[in-house]
């Protein structure tokens, strides 16, 4: 029994030192591993930011371009042709708006939900304006009559939804970049 106590007297401190060293080394390695993982995560975020920032900026640019292209004055200049009827101009304008919109659908991934909602509303409002402007007109009348009614509506409104959407998009760009 005395021999067991003698053996324990020498081995117990060694075992305690061994477990303490094991625990300290294990803790050190875990902390070091966590630091490395955090550094890797930060590097990845930085790399992602370097890739995503230009793409998001391009998306905002494309949305502003889309809104400018569907503004009534720009749209009328682009789609209006001599000898068009009211119905033909109405159809051409709505078709052009929808094509532009479909071409820019993917941009919603990169802009805020609020901005995208305003873009959609601006598009829908403009289509409603065109449809309402042509409602009481003779479908076979000259397209200049429809253009005149649309321009009169534009003049009567303080701010078009397109202008509101452009302002919001610009403000988002200035806040983020």
C-alpha cells in the first residue's frame, strides 16, 4: 500500500501537469483556428464586396436608364412614326414599356425591394396613363392626338411616378456608395 502512495506521489503531479498542458494547448489551437476562420471570412466578404459592388452599381444605372427610356417624352420620340393611329401608338408604347421592363427584370436582385416596387409602380402607372389617355379617343385618329393628351396629363401632374422612382434610386446609390 505504501508503494502505491509513493507511485501516486510522483505520478499524480505529472498527470495533472499533462492534463493542464493538454487543455492549454487545445484551447490555444481552438482560438488560433477561430482567428484564422474569422480572417478567412473577412477576406471572403471583402472579395464578395469587390465583386458585388460594381454589379449593384451597374444595376442601379440600368434601372435609371430603364426609367428614363420609358418616360413619356422619350418613349413618344422613340416609338412614334408618321401616319400612326391612336391605337397603333398606344400599342407600340405599351409594348416598348413591357419589353424594356422584361429586359431589366433581373436587376431586382441588386436593388432594394422599395426601389423595385417604385419601378414596377412607375411602369404600371405609365401604362394606365397611356390607356386612360386613349380611352375617349377615336382609335383611328392621328397619333398626335394621343401624344397631345399624354403631354397635357404630364403637364398637369407635379411629379411623375417615374421621377419619384429615379430620385429614390439615386438616393440609394448615394447612401450605399
